[in-house]
C-alpha cells in the first residue's frame, strides 16, 4: 500500500536501534568475560598463620651520618637492639643527587664513634659535603604491636665533641620516608597486576608514603623535633581463582605527628605499629550466569 513505504528517517532510526542493541550486547558480553571481585571481611589478624611480618624500609636522613644512627625495635613480646637490627639493613651515604658516595664497611671504617680527635672532623665532612644517609632493607618483626625507633647515638664521644665545636650545625632526625611496606615485596607486584584496579587501587596501595607524606619532615627545624608515625596494619588475602593462587600482604592507615624535644635526650623518629582486628579477603573469580 501507498501508506507503507521506506523513508530515509525510518532507515536511520532502524540503524540507530541496531547499533544500540549491538553496543548493549557487547557491553554485557565484556562484563561477563571480565573477572568478578568479591570482598569479604573477617575477624582475624593472621592471614598466613605466621607470627612474624617483614617490614620493608627505605628512609633518607640529611642531617645525621649513618654511623651515628641507632635503630631499635621493641614489641610486647621482644626487643631487638641496634646491633641486631643493623645486620638486616643496609646503610650508605648519598650525594645531593642521590648518587652513591660510600656504604657498608666503608662507613664503619671512616671513624670511631668515641674518637674525639678525628671523629668530629669526619662528621663535619658529612655536613660540608651535603651528604645524605640512606637506610634500607627488611626487618623481620614479631606480628604484635610495637614501635621502631631511630635516634642519634647519645653515647658517641665524637658526636658530643662535634656538637660542642659546631653549635650552628643541626644534628637532627628530619627525614624522607621513600617507602614502608609490609610482607613480601615480590608478591606485592604480582598482586597489583591482578587486583590493582579494584576500587581505584585502594586495596593494593601498600606504601602510604608514596605522596607528599614522604617529604613532610624532610627539612630541618629551628628546634629539635621528635617525629611520630602511627601505622594500623590491615592484613589482606588475595585469592585468584583464574591462576589458582593465594597471596597475602598488608595495607595500612597512616597518621603523623611531631613535637619539640623538651629533654636532653637526642631527638627520635618513632614508627608505632598496630594491627587491626580484621582481615580483608579479595577473591578474583569468573562471573556467574543469571
């Protein structure tokens, strides 16, 4: 009949409907083929049934030579002194461009901590050259609440003599935290590749010092400061049903504070560790039909 005949507008509408249906079908197919991530929270603090956790550190100290740095780890069940901690870390002096100057045994040979003749001159050389002390490595810590502290060696006669002779030079614990993570760093890179896009990557942000927080306390202060970081660790378990793997790691919340030193002790940097009473389980699995 004459009332029914093809028109250009009708053809365009048909093509538009066909394109819309095709796009919807394609989007639904892509959604079905993409992995589904299921999140669960349980009451637990021990995802891998181990009593220890690896603490991975990378810090810079521009106002204290590595030889004068004392590091201690104290928890509710044990204590690790500087001699034990130092065996698990590496120490090196860097230039302002973070190029290696000296490290390890070379630093130990530079001067005796109690040498009041040559020691102060070596300390002054560190400041005059604008060197930076870098501390990095992995500490095996008990998985209980505790604190990791950094301070200048108050027993060093060389340091005391240097401060007497150079009252205008600030020997302080100002610092830059390049990285603090917990768990196996090799597994973390694998976790990020599989789970990195979930919730904008919030569950795979293992280093909370990756932004301006890292340089928050980099510059020296008019008066000595004690620095504090409060870390609340949340164990995470990542289950990948496609690769039939299960990996564990830790994310953490972070807050910071500092206060002026009011006693005669050297300033400190204290990292306070605590554990959340929950465990986050993320499962990457195929989607179900229906």
